[in-house]
């Protein structure tokens, strides 16, 4: 079984994904890291050199490759991955999806603590701009996120709570 973690930047997809994969004995795949290794350049470089549209095509190709390579995996998608092409349908056809739902105010706190420089869509934003951007982006993305197999309130989620959702 493949388990896809979807949600906004800072929702815990990578952190919880690693923990969930370890608990289940599955492979963990961070789609962004996979794409970076495959392309030999950072996401910021791809955005800068070829633009977001090109990045989204590469992201879809990476998603298809990961599905071909792994059957028992926890896959952390990029925040926008489910929202382009028919990716959310593709994800749901090839596994179960968990939407890690976190309030914007908490996303802002987490992202500021991590630093914004490595995130091309957030780099250089003030806390106020970050809050506005995340709020507006969530409004656009929520229609895709809510098509996940399960919605998991993730403000204080743990790998164990996700294991329980998966086993339902």
C-alpha cells in the first residue's frame, strides 16, 4: 500500500512521513527530495531557471516514477503537488491520501522557525506577507486537499495517530 501525505508547506508531511514509514516498515520518499536528486538542482534553481510550470511537470513525472518504483511507501508530496494536472486523482488511484490539516497561524510559526530561503514561493516574505500568502494559497488548494482519502487534524498529530487512521 502507498500512503501519500498532502497538505500545505509546514504541515509536517516530511517529519510525520519519516516517522510513519518507520512505524509501518515502509520506504519513505520525499517527492521534493526525489525530484532534486533526479534533476541535480534545487527546487529554487528549477523555479528560477525554468519557472513554476516546468517544475510542476517535473513534479508529475517524479510522482509517476515513485509510484512505479515503490509499492509499500509513505510518500510526502510537495504542498502544491495534488493541485496540478489530475495529481490528486492519480494519488488516490495509487494509494490512500492523508491531508495533514494545520491552521495557517501554526503554519506561519513553523515556517518562520525553519527559515524561508529554501522555499521559492516564500523566500523574502515578511511574517505578515507569509500569513496572507498562506491564507490565500490554502483557499485555492483546499478543494484538492479535501479530496484526500482522510483528513487528519495535524496541529498536534503523531505518527501513531496516523497509523490509527491508516488502519481504519
